[in-house]
C-alpha cells in the first residue's frame, strides 16, 4: 500500500490513486456488506451455487453449481455476471449505491459529478485471463485505459472490491504518467480512439512493441484495496487483471464519474459520453447530479419494504 495515498479531496493533478478512508465514507463499507449479502442470496435463489455456499464471495469458486472452476468462456460465468447486474433493479441496491455516490461526490471529490447509472460487476475466479489477451510468448496483456473504451479523459474511475484482493487476485495499476506516455505513443500510430476496437488495437500495439510492455511492467503493482474502502483513479491510468493464481474469487464493482461542467460541455456539443450516449439514450446510462437529491434517496428508501426482489 506504499504506492497509495489518501487525500481529503480528489485532485486530478496528483499522480497517485486514492484509497478512500472508511472513516470518511463509512457508507462504502455499509454498501459492501449489503451487496455481498444480496449477491450470495441471489446466486442461491437462482441455483447457481450449491446449498453449502456460506455466503463468503471469496469462496464462490468452491461452491459453483456445476462443480467446476469457470473459465472466461463458460456460459455460467456470464449468467452469474448477469444476475449480479440485475441487482441494480432492486430498491435496496439503488438506495445504497446512490447514497454512497452522494457521499463520495460531497466528501471526497468535492464537487458536482455525473456518474454511471448502472455500475459494472467483475467476478475473477482462480483462472487465467482469456487467451485473446495473451501473447505468443505467454504473457497476459489485459492492460487498458478507460479512454480506450470511450470514456472522457477528465473522468474518474471508482473501484470497490467486495472481497479480499491481494496479490494476483487484485486489480493491477500502472504509473499514471507512464500510462499517459504509452497511450500517446499508441494514438500517434493508430489515430483517434475508437471505442469499438481500441482496446483490441492496444493489445496488438503492445504485442508489436515489447519495449512499452516492459515500461508498464516496471511500474505496475497490485492495488490491494482494503475491504471496506474504495479506490479512485484517473481514467487515463492503464490497469488490468492478470492470471489469478490464488485460491480466492475476487468480486468487485466499478463505475465512472465525470465533473458536471465537463459533462455539460460534451452534452452541448452532442458528443458521446463514456460507453453510452447521453441522457436520451435507451439505456439511460448517465445519471445527473440531481439524482442524488435527498428527496430521490428517500424515495428509494421508501420502496425497500419489499426488500431484495428475489422472487
């Protein structure tokens, strides 16, 4: 954790990511606890884990219904991810999620931000990364930056683990300044970012230029964020998941935020924001700061009487 700094306010000029102190936003740990319970109950209700599952998501791979450790192409893994994403339809999840984002914006970021309506869930079993991101000399290269997927350069990535994430089970981060320099080299060769293909292009770029792989590997470390905390980092920072060689499953949630002023400037120009369109898009991917008002939060809380929506 020596590489990680904790600050009261997020400053994009700082090169270090931030691990949010639970004392600053205790609702992060509350959200993690609620979500871990929700996840376990939903997976049991859908018969995706055996009855012996103890609810500890770190042990999820030991209790899969088909008795195997999943690889990256098996349908059951996709089904588990789909069930976790569906949790967002429950009022209890929305309440804790919106409350948490509100606290992060108010107490850590210190300003008005827009953010993703539906966060992404990641489940990393004790397995190798997909072969499509492995070089012919055996190195896994899941390295990427969120801007390769279309996110604006002024955004912030918020990453929250629900399980232990030590060693090879963690998310790996590269130095921000080296990341920006390598991304610049990539763009000088491939031109403008295309969200539909740039991540794949970036993989091929690294395969062809091993010197950049060596530069990134020299400044790459596991985040190892303490359970109950969240990490914020510049969307330009290159990161990725390697081969999980530990006997533990990693479950995490991530979402991106963008300063409201930057969002409104992009919206005025009619540009794409992140991996979805603006507010009028079918999936309504972006929430405005106004969705964080106490009235809306209380509205969500008032619906929690039917709790969890597991039927």
